[in-house]
C-alpha cells in the first residue's frame, strides 16, 4: 500500500524559510509525477508545484520565484523549499503522487503557518 508522509511544516515568521519533505513508502517514486498542493482555510486546494519523473518542474507563476520542488529518488522523497514566506502562504501542504494507469495518492498534509 502506498503511503505518503509529509513533514517539515510549522510556524515561521514572514520572510522566513521552510523545507517540506514527502517520504513515500510502498512504491518507488521514480516513475511517478510528484506534486505539492496547498489548501488555505476556506479555500480550495490548489497546485503549487510539479516535478516529473524526468526532473522537469512546473510551478504556479506566482510562486516560482520563491518555491523550489526537488526529488531524491534514492530516498523516495520529494521536497519543497519555500523562501521569503508570506502570511498568505499559510495553508496545509499536501504531497501528491501520480502516474497514469498506476494510481493517484495523497499524503495527510502538513501545516505551514506564516505569522509574526
């Protein structure tokens, strides 16, 4: 059974940085597209960043200058480096794993709160 566990969230001051991790078990991530999503209170879940199995990345335009997604297949882990955090980045951040004909899997999320 595939399981995704996010970690690294917490409380950070505006302008600070956090790195989220998403550790997968039950399947290798090597051939899967890996995504980060977030959901702020009262809002719909939104895509933050994508990293394909090739290593190619896509970002929401508004975040690409501050966020970096990366993957370490040997550790079966995906990361999201977040810099210059703003209060509006406060949300639950979710890891998503997808491969056509193989499935779609979600983690339980990790809370990021940006506040002074």
